[in-house]
């Protein structure tokens, strides 16, 4: 916990109500303390960093002007919310963020009444705020509703769906566009270029506002000015777009000028109907290393606030993301039809090298997962071989496109699904618990789960060469350190690998990275061990052979048990009229809390001691040694 004696203002602020007691001219000093406090806190514990630094003044101004939590405040993207958490009663716990039993890394309704809507994925704030505004107005409640959308979130289609609807029904709500030119990487797309023009338009806007006040709107000159204004705005600033959608546009204003912020917020707060305030900010503001290296300082581990981040040497073994990155470039060199697609996750999904070596074959579509998948489908129609690099939880946002546009048409699209299974510190919003369940039910889809790094590389080649939709799902972080092949080998579709043959009638069928604990248990109890490799199609021939020669099965996976890979094994047996005792081990029917990956595996019952106990307890008759009594 930070030493509050060095933060005399923050020491007095346990809630926004305390903040509102200070006069406006003291708010810059409060913002300065808040920024220094945030730097010290994240330096000691790690977490999302640059986005929070950029919204310090905006956060202070919002809680000063609006009567939170009575007035509703929705943050988007949620990693902007660290200053908000500090000002809303969580100051002394901010260093616990992302840790087991600590603060969540994103707004969470269960954590605070000030977190009005849970936000882990992006571009949901305008829809949520619009829904709140409609419900409040229906019951005659005059409280204000504010959506703060930034850090690239305005590039997603859902944001514009909400603007389109909100401008039509004209609710009393405020959208604040926090425009910092960044998501995790630099923002891309035509919308970003249009927003960039606003940076050079402040003089025009200042002159325009003065002119409005100087001449009556109903005079001849006033009407002429109105028509000229509409043409001029379209040339210089993005206001025409938002006003044509029905939102009264104000801005752009300096998001680090407290007086301007408070004045603008007071003004739009009093206006009826849908409002949009365009605020220009700098990601990493106030910490020079973060301003200069905005990508690197988006999210950080603990660091020295004086020295900044220290560059580390290459890890002893590559991460699964590294394996994908190298494979993508190797396969691109071998097949010019390969095109790489990412929805704004160049760094996280491992496309940095590919984007530099093959810039004409690299497509960052911004935060637009639905578009990414259907774009790939269109490419496949014309003979290209697209690879969509996407997080497991972000693919959830494009599920209809995966079904309707890819799988239904049996198009040749490869999905490289990163952050599958247990992820850890980012919590429930980013835990890849469900991809096997929601992908396994799709006809035409081939699904693979590697047990190690070299299997990941081989499966990516297998999926790429398969003439149809294929998915390879792999976890965050490193694997067991298996050496990588220099070639681009493939596996026979739907064929598993028997790792050992047991003699006590028990077979353990492992999917993906759970092979390591499964191997330990199999050796201990002398069970047959199978590395299934394919979730779909399953190796039915092997499953049926094992069913004839074994008396019980254990399936293990780091996906939800409900509808997961183990369920596919049970369905296979049932389809052939085979009744066999099965123990399904996987992720439980709950949303997994944040913590380290090891802590989350323990919470899920998938650490080695709990897997061992579950197998021995369920099948003591097949184990080489008796089950230990529970105590």
C-alpha cells in the first residue's frame, strides 16, 4: 500500500463525495497526486498502465461533476478504470489488482456500486448506457448516464450500432469519446484517420463557438453561418458524422486541461438528448517512458518507476504465441496464398514479425472480430488461405460469423485461437473456458489442442493444409519445452497418440496441455494414456478399441466440462451403445476468478494433487495403490 502521507489530497478522498467537496481550482493538484499514486501502485504490483494514466484528469472531472454512483458511469475499455477504482473506495487495495482475492482488473458490478456495468471486452459501453437511459426514463428517473469509450473501442461495429439506435430514440445520455489514437497497438482504419483530423481543428472549433455566441441563429447571417458550419465541420472535424447520427457533438477538447473538462462536462450535463463529448488524451500521460513507448506500457509487470521497464533477455523457451508467430512467417514463405488477420491484437497474438516481413499480406481490422472472420471467409471464397489469429474469448464475439459465414459454407479458414483454457490474472472476462464447447458442435470444423509446442506448430500446419475450416487452440504462456521441428509437418486428421499402455483397466484420455499431469497420474496408477490431439473429429476407432479393452475412462481438458471434449467421448460411446464409467475432469460450471494460472488451476480442481485425488477416489479398483482417505 502506498504511503498516504505523501498524498495529502488522496488521503482525504475515500469516495467521490469527498472529491466533490474540493473546489475546481484544486482538482489539478488532486489529478497530479492520483497520477503519481497510480504510477507507484502499478510499478509495485503490475497491471494495465498506459490507458489509466491517460484518463486521470477525465476521471477526476467526471466524479466531480456527476453525482456518482447515483449518476451512472460506464467505462469502455475496462482497463481505463484504475484511477476510477482509486477514487471510489478501493485506493488502499489497488496493489491487489489481478491477484487472487484482490481487485478485478476491470469494472465489476459485484465489487463496487460505482462499477455500474462489467466491462472486460470492448465497445459495449454505448449499448449498455443506452439501455440504462431508456430504463431510467421509462420510470421518470432523472439521473444522468455517461459512457466513456476509448482506447480503440470506437473502432468496433457494436459502438456504431448503439450510436445509430441512440440517435434515433434520443435518450438523455452522454457519450465521452476518449480519443488517444491507440488501442493496444496504434489504432487503424478510416475512422482513426478522420479522428486524427480533429487534432488540428481546435482553432476552428474555438472560432466556431465564438461565432455562434456573437450572432443570433435566426438572423440572415446566423442562417448563413449554420450552413457554412455544416460544410466546414465535414472538412475538418468528425462532428458531422456524430451529428448526422443524432448526437449533439462538442469538441474536441484537451483531456488534460481540468478547467476545460469541468466546463465542458457541466455544459453537456445540462443539455437534453444524446450528447457526444470528444476528448483528446495521451496514453501514458505524465510518465515519460509510457508516453514514448505506449505499446510496451499498455500492461506491465512490476517495474522500477525511476528506471522504467528493464528489457529482459529471450526466455529459455518460447511461448505458444511465439510458436505461432514463427510458424506464420515460415508458412507464409512456403505458401503465398497465406494471409494473416488480427482484430487489433498484433502484439498479443504474435503478428509483429509477420506484419513487418509481409506487410501486404497482414490485415489489422481494428476491434472488429465479426468483420475479421467474415473478411477471412470472403478471402477464402477467392482462393486465399486466411489465418485468423484471435483470443479464445474474442472469438466468442464472432460466433455467428464462424457458424454462418465460415463453417456453414465449409470455407478454408484457419483459426489460431490464443489464450485458450486457463488464462489467469485477467479473470473471467478473458478466461478461454468455452471454445471447445462452442466450436465442437459446428459441422465441418476440425479442432485440435496441442499438448506441447511442437504439436502446436504441427497442428497449425495441419489446419492450414486442411481444405476447410480448422481451429488450433493453445494457451497463454510457455509449454513443457519440447524442441521444435524446422519443417512444416502435418498430422493425419482425427488420429490420436497412445503414450503408454496400462494394465489395470483404466484409460486416461487427455486433450491439450493437461497431458503433463495426466502422464504423472497414468504412471502412478498404471493407466493407459492417450494424447487425443483432435477434439473433432475424435479418433473413434481408438476410443472403441479402448472401450473393448478397458473398464473405465478418465477424460481431462482445460475447457468447460459442459459440452467439452470429454462430452464428445461420452457421446461417441453412447452412439455405439457402450456403457462405461467415465470421470470427466475439466473446468467447473462457474466463471473463473482472477489469479495466477497455477492458482486458477487449483481453484478449478485441475492441479496435480486434486487430479490425482479425483482419479483415485472415483476408480480405486483400477489404481495400483489404494485411494488415500480425504481429510
